[in-house]
C-alpha cells in the first residue's frame, strides 16, 4: 500500500525520511527576529527553497493537546487530549493527561508503523513520551529527560545517552531541547527512520523573549540542527505547539486574574471548581499560570450568571459554556468544564493567591494557553504543490504539517 488513512485523511508513504520538529512555545517572532538579523541561515534557506506560512494551533494553546494533534492530524475532539490536566468526572480528581488510555484515536506515526515504516520519536520531557508513542509498532521512542533509563524493550534503544554522546540534561535547561535535536541527527545517521517526530521544551521561551541573547543562542543552535537534518536527506517540517507572550503589568509583575476569588463573590464555597489545564509537574517556569481555564459548577443553573460576571472582569476575553467552547475549539465535551475561560495576551488565570508560588518565578512571567498564543510557524524544507499553496490561503493548522510533508511535497 502506498498510502494509509488516519482520522479521515490519507497520507502517502514517505519516499525519504520525514522529520517534524515541534518547537515548544515558538511564537513566530522568534523566527522573524532571528531571520532579520541573519541568525538562522538554514531557516532562511528553507524559506527560499521550501514553503513557509503561519498556522493556528489548537486551543487551549498548551503542550499536550497540540502535540497529540500534530501526530494525529486531528483536533482534540478526535484524540481526546483536552489539556495537560482534566477533572475525571468519575473520581472528581484532577488527572494528568499523560496516559495512553485517554487517547481516542490512532496517530499518523502508529499507522505508518503498521505499514512497516520505521518510526522514531524523541521528546524533551517524559510526560509526552507514552502518549506520542502509543500504537507505534517497533520503532524508537524515548525522552531526553530519561535518556539514561532507555531500554530496548520499552524504548527501542538501550541507553540513549550513548547515542547522543551526552549525559541526560537537566529538565529545566535549553540543553534538554538540544539533546532532542542531537538525538534526531544521530538517529537519522544510524537507524534512518522513515518518519521522525522531535518535540522540544519551551524552557527558553518561558524565560526569554525574542531578541534576547539567550533566545538568540538557542535558536542559532536549533537552526544548525535543522540544516544538518536536511543535508542528510530528510524532508524537514517545523512548527510549534503554541506561541508565548509576556504576562506582566507595566512594572513587570505577573498580571493574574484569580478565578476562585472572582467566583467566590457570587457562589457558595464548594459551588465551583477551577481547573487550570496548564498545571503539570514542571511548574518552575510558569508557576502553573496560563491563559486558559475551565470551571465546573455544582449547579449548572449558575452558569449564565457566572459567565456574565466573568465577562465583565478586566483581562478575561472569553467566557462561554461548554457546548459553545467545544464547538468553536473542537474539544471533547466530556473533558471540559461547564465554562471555558480565556484571558488576554498579557494576562493569566490563577486559582487563588495562595495556590501559586510566585517566588518560583525568577524572570518576568511569560506563558500561553489563550487565543493570543495561537499563531505558530509552519515551515517546510521543500516546496508544496499549487493545490497545497492554495489551501494554505484559507488557513492552516499546526496539525496539517504531516499532510503537507507527505502529501503536499513532490518528495
Ligand atoms: Zn508547549
Ligand atoms: Zn509552556
């Protein structure tokens, strides 16, 4: 078979290695700024010879829903991962969405592997590894965070640190992403997978704005890897899971709307529950503060009043009931609260002042989750057909990237 159908789309089998890099938190400004100053020669070459556009990511503009969309070519209503966290209606507990059992569809990578194609997946953080590798037969799948623990049985490779010739990096470092890129280059040299997915971390983007020395150094390093992958014969696609914005007031302090505080003014204690789906075990760089929240109400009849009140709060740009939010953002209704709340470009949503340790933030807060972080880069190292160029004018999603690489290019 020379194509495979996944979630309603057909994908051609890769004729040469296809590599998608998900640059976590890569707002388009990082590319534009770096290109303007000549820091990204390989990306500049991709732009001359390949295809470049902007795409919209999935809302909430968080890591897990977007990574799963990119590998499955489908929105969260199809794959089921609505955030990094959700409230399990059966237990009433907040559950991290890193269990493959929560997935509701197959990935493009899994489908390719069933056709005998070799797959490699390298993630920065371990939280995504099992979700992304779910259903992939054979193949290699490991995280930089746990590279030294990789085994042939679990990850398809024993001791990934030997492959990369580096020690496992700190989970809070730029080196974690560089480890992923180095692993990608080595895997292309050795295992030569037919399709490879490399997912980085937004550690740098949470701390450093475009144009800062730290961001410059990071993107120059990434650009060199993209060039190497392409020179080794890979077809390279670059996108992001979401963008990133400063979430601060003029004085540099975080601009936070505390939803529990707002809701407590009109509702009895226990009448509501606020879930911040950005919450994950790696809170050091964002204090668990993002621009998307979902609110569960004990009495759904409170919905219209709460919604009206939230709509009047400065900094909140969207407060709509579940049905409307799930229709607009293509989310799974059973994993979303009674209301979806989104804050503006420079504002984050918190629970209450006591629930967030702001002393963990060493730099002015930068974060994501909302509509203002939806634009992401979409870059291919090869040109696409006229039909695909036309299609892009109607708007692209980050999860179109495998479609563009496999079906849109001549390679
Ligand atoms: Zn992310
Ligand atoms: Zn982040």
